[in-house]
C-alpha cells in the first residue's frame, strides 16, 4: 500500500505519513518453490517452501535434513552429523512419532513406516544428497487429504533437480565442532564430498550424484552408575531426575560414521504431455561407536568399573539400502491429468553388533548381541487423478 498524506480542514496540523506493507497469504499457491514447473494442483492447506538458492544462502547444509530444520513449526531431532535417526516433530506429533508424518522424494516415500519411534522409524534421509535438492515443500497437517492417513502430522515433499544441459559439479564441505563437557574435551570434524553429472539431450535427461559424509560425532550418551566397586575412582558426583545417585562415569556413543549415497534419475518425454521417470538410490552406512571411561583403578589404569553401560554404547553398524522407483506422469494442463508411481525399498544389509557386557578392567565379554533388519523392505503403488473442471 502506498504512503498517504491528508490535511485536516479545521486545522493546520499535518497528519503523519504512514507506510503499510503487506505479504500475501500463501494458503494454496499455484507454483512451488521447489520446481520451475507450475503445480498441477493446489491442496487447500498451509504450505511453506524453500528452494535451492534459499538453502544455499541461508543454511549450512551438510546433509539433506539440514535444509529442513529452519522451516516454521518444525523440529528436527538431529543429534550430530551422520545421524541416521533424525525424526521430525510437528505441532501435532513429537519426535517419538516418526510414522505420524510423511517424507517423500519426488513422490517416492522415504518414511520408514515399519516402526513409530526415533530410531529405526526415522526417514531414510540417506537416499538423497544435498546437491540433488531443487527445493522442499512442507504441507502442514493434520490429514493432508491428498496423502495417506499417516500424514496427520504433515507431509514433507523433497523435489530433486534435473539438468537442462550438460553440467558436472564437485563440492567439498568441512565442519569442525568443539565439545567440552564433564571430562570429554575434544574437537570433532565432518567432511562431505559431493559430485554430480547430468545432461539433457532431446527428450531424454539424466542426473547422477555421489555423496560421501565422513563424520566424527560428540558423545550421544553419558554413562552413569549408582555404585562402584572398591578401589575405583574418577566418577563425577551427580543425581538423576528423581534424586537418586547417578554418578557420571564416562561418555558413550562416540560415533565415527562413513555414509555413502549414490543416486541416478533418468527421464524420457514419451510425448509432449507424458513423461516416464526411473530413479534409484543406494545408501551405505558404516558406523563404529566407542566409549570413554573416566574411571581408573588404584594403580591408575583405565577401567569400566563393572558398569554395563559401556557395553551398551559400544557397537558396529552396517547398513546397505536400495531404492527403486518408476513413474508415469501427464501434464496436459487440461481437464484431466494423472500419475502412476511404483516404488520398492530394500534393506539389503542392516546389522548392528554390540558386546553383551563388560569384564574386569576395560575389556568386553566375548559374546554379544546382533540386531538385524536386513531382509526388511516395502513396495508402494500410487495412482492419482487430477480433475480441473475449468481446465
């Protein structure tokens, strides 16, 4: 609204100039920040969007989920770089309810609906690298009618980019963190290397991406104990929330993670209104978690003091996941359009090994626990019609 001035006919007093600016409400935009293409439909709910340029200008995005953390009314439970258990919290559902919100990449679900928690139920963020992202739309729930009932917390739509001409990129990102708590005083480094290549020739376009994240993380846990054997020193006096003794005896879950992501996207325009797209993604996670004991014996040597928590926070984890997706989409801009999408997600390998307990000194029991999710997988089929009575 432009500035205005007025004079009172009965007085020589000049009214103060007032300038008003207004931001239009975007309840159901016709175009998305994620893509130069015009949206074929506009669901009647609140949407917030961020595009690739905005992410680069405003966010130090080391991995894909970093691009989400500043969207309004969202909380991302990301504990450190390399965390594969980053769940979303909305105003309606917390971080322990991973199955109550949905995350899609190019209409392919990467939400792991095999559980509803902040561990194995976290979205499979490793299936998309930051260099792929064209933009992100957050559709705030509850119950976005276009999507399944699990969308009651909201729907996050990640759109990846495709080239308009030949292009290749290489990016290197370095992050350094200092950490100082109890007797853990260290610096932790994360390195991210990304390479992409793609082209668009006639009716065919393709895009390949490789991403490696090499991360050293701060302790995820601090190990406590209510009592220690005689002759063991080094515990830091503390109490838990109920007032019981919970002396801090060490740090655990100090992870070194190497995460590899390889993706391919291939699109063919069968006609000027029908496009076929095939996407695949491979994710490999090799994580080793160690611990740091604050305890010493009377002779000054390092010991676990018989505290089993040191075994719980020491593990080796290997994940190998594969995703495939095939879609057919029309874009007639007429009365009817339709989409057909079929996906398959497979846990080719997913094994976590941890010791069963501790022995004297700082050694673990030779036997242990094995957590296996390999063999897990799911398929989805989605058929969607868009009707525009007025064309």
